[in-house]
C-alpha cells in the first residue's frame, strides 16, 4: 500500500492544529524551565562522576 506525502502532511498538520489550542502558555514556560533545570543537573552530575573516576584511576 502506497502512502501519499500529502496524506502524511495533512495528518501531521491536523494533529498539530488540534493540539495547539489546548496548550497553555504557562505549560510551555514550565516545560522550558524544567528542561533547563534537568539539563543543568545532568551536566553537573556528569562532571562530578568524571572527576571522581579520573581521581580513582590515578591512584592505581
């Protein structure tokens, strides 16, 4: 069964346009803040673990 590109585009745009009115601006701001916080924590933990494993490897 062949799918037409216009069918895919129509389905995707219809889905986006039906979801768009339900998204509140407060939710978008909250999501941005939580994403930034999560990225910062992940980066900090990665650096901490890198330092811990680096110092452990120097002892041996």
